[in-house]
C-alpha cells in the first residue's frame, strides 16, 4: 500500500496518480466474514493471489448487515472501483437495483446466474457434481451405512449440494441412509457453529459416521464436533482438510478463489454474461492432500476419478435440484 493510498484513500490516490489508467477492483464479502474458512475465505485467497502476483491493491468490505449490501455496491461504484465483485446469492436483488445506475462499472456476481444486466459477469457452479464425488467417498468410508448432510440456510442452492451428495452416496450403496438437516432459514444460518455442533451430535445419535457440511462458518462447528466424537466429516468450498488432519475425509472444492482471481486479473475488461463452472472447467472437485491421504485408498480414488470422467464426458448425469425443485435421492 502506497502512502498516497494510505492517507488519501484508494479512490483519491487513484485519481491523483499521474497517468493512472487502471481502476482498483473491489470485493464484497458475504455475511460471516472473510475468514470463515469456507466460501468467503476462498474469495479472499483468490484476491490475495492476484495481489501477490501483481503488487496492486484492491478494496474490500466485510458485510455486517443486510442493509449494507446496496450501500457497499454504490460506494464502490461511485469511487471508481472496477470490477466490483460480490459474494453470495443474496447480492442478486441489490445488484438488480444498482448495476443499471453504473453502466460503465463491471460487476462480478458469485453464485448469481439469473439477472438480466449487460454489465454483470454472473458465475455459478455445478456444486451437485462435486458433491456427488464426495458422496461416493462418504459411502465408501462409512461403516454404519448412514451418512449425514448439514446445510446452512435452507435455500435451493444448498439443496443442490445435498442432492448431488445423496446421489453419490446411493451410487455406491443404494441401501445407505442419508440424514439431512438445515441450520436455519435466515442468513444467520451461515455463521452458527454451535447449531452446527448440535445438528452433528443429533445425526451421530441416528447412526451417521460421516457428515458433510455445506454451511459456511457453521460448518466449522460440524467439523470440530465430528472430530471430537470420532466420526469423519467433509468440508466445503475451501480445502478444510487441514482443520482436523486425519479426521476430515475430504472437502468439496468450489473454486471461488479462481473465479475471483480471474475477475481481478481481467479487470475492467472482464467478460460479462453467465458462466457455470463444473468438473469439466475445474470449477468444483474434491481435495486430496497429506491431511486426508490415509483416509482415501487408491481404490476409492480410482472409483471417484472414473465417475468424475464419466460426468465430464456426459456418460453420467447428476440430477440437479434446480431441474424440478426436488431430488431423486433425498427428501428435504
């Protein structure tokens, strides 16, 4: 950070810098904070990678309330930030209200794919494909034939995760039981590790010995309790294997970090439109590293990698919850 930026602020420094041609990007984190060890933190990691490679600055804000969503969008657009990157489906309505007022600003919306605006890059992920793969691993690792899924806020996006997971479980073991719970129906469900812990214990009491958390910061409580109680867990979005080495079976990677990095790299020239990133685009996947290597055998990996390739080749279809607002393998 230059002294000019430090004392005058990013926008003023930009305006006063001789020949400054590049606007600084901005990143708006969703509720839960940038160090949620999951969705937001993946975005943070992507931004940090861009900054480390370029030596350039970016602006950011960690939202504390719903009311700040539109305020943050307008503040960054007014300051000349470009592109303005937003995290989470809840930014859709604010973006719909704001984007048209700043036609020269590019917006990048992570987890939003349904807006009609020429200046927004909308990025979705085929979470059901990655979740299918970790579901397969869960079924292979389970000794009780009962596995769990704990979602954050009860919205179609999270049911999309759970539906893919259940299909992967059933593909390996048609007789397996999948227990599913959601943390809540408000945005607070993304950051309630205590409730995550309670739900994990409830699922363990029903026989679950592998639990997949797709719940943002709430998932930290799920993974902690799973480790404490001696069962396996599955992380989400970021690679969470390191949180409890040898006790996290794997993590369903949602490459938000790459999406943010690429948007910042493109800058004002970022391409707008709707983009969905699945297995074929390396937008989703599963994590293997030294922390979970003892838990995933060569046979398990081979089965999952075969399924991955079949999905990419179109030989295996994972049903999307969005198709009919229902799931063939799980009743929510």
